[in-house]
C-alpha cells in the first residue's frame, strides 16, 4: 500500500463565502487557514496547493473574547530608527482598514517563510462590509457560526 500524493491537475478549487458577523476571531482565522491549505480535504498533500478560495464578508463585525479588544497590542516597524508603531484591535477595527485584523490573524496561522503559503494566502479575500465582487465565481456559503456554539458571540 502506498501513500496517496495529489497532483496539481487533480485538485478542484471551490469558492467559499464566510460571514464574520459576531464570530470569534481566533476560531475563524484557524478555520480559514485550514481551508486555504486544504487540510479539510481527504486529498491533502503538504507540498501541493489543495486549498479553496475564501471570501470573508463583514470583517468589521468580528468579535474578540475577553479584554483582547483593548489589551492586545500589534507591533509593526516602519524601517526607520525609532519607527516602531503599536495598535490595538479596537483602533484597527474602527479605522480605515478593519479587514486587516482577519488578514494578519490568518497570515500568522500559515506556515512561515514558505512560498507555498504565500501563494495560498492570495486566495483569501476579506471585505469590511457585505458587498464583494466575486458573485461570478458562484461561492458556496460556509456557515462557520453554526458549526459550534462557541464560534459566535452576541
């Protein structure tokens, strides 16, 4: 008996749409990372891109548990001396680009320094509102909030 290894020509990619309204950020990000990598499929092969395309809507309405909304701190650096900048999820979600919270959470759950993971991240599209330009791809609705009662917060 030999181990099955998927070939790129055998992989079929679907489009999934996930509504992030009231959903817990960490649980959502880990499920999206799993779908992007293709680990939810039986044909998963670590060195082949077997994942699906994911469209996330209502990213501005995602929830964080506990005091993470105000106490968690994101650091970034401008590249200049003394150029470290800090933000909280609250300022990012209320700011100009609230979809970046989900994008960075998913990016940090993907394999590091991998060209394959960078290619898989290009299949993630996040939108702050309910409108998205991917109706032509006929995305299937993935009801993440109903999968587990812990996935959604009031």
